[in-house]
């Protein structure tokens, strides 16, 4: 949502809301804080993956051999 600078993620009945350059997170209606805020660089939005997946009842796995992250639900 460009007007609010808000990022909304939905998966499997869970909702995570974050705002650019703010450490606040709303997960399923409950407010919390993150260590790192989402940012926009060069027209791309970067979000803290661990906070996102943890609050969507998923997990992020790093595969070192291919240098990629896989999100598992």
C-alpha cells in the first residue's frame, strides 16, 4: 500500500503487516517490534524474512550450496 508505505503478507490464514522504515509489525492483529525495518532500495522492497516467516507459521531455510532461501509451509 503505497499511501501508507505498508507491506501486507497473507498465507494460510495468517496476516503480517509491516511499514517501510518502521520496526513495528502487526501479526494477526497483535502489534510487536522487529530488529530490522523493511526498506525500499532502487524500487524494490526488502522485508525481514525471519520475522515474516515466523509470523506466517512458516520457516526459512538457507541452502548454502546454491545461496538461496527456501520458504517452507
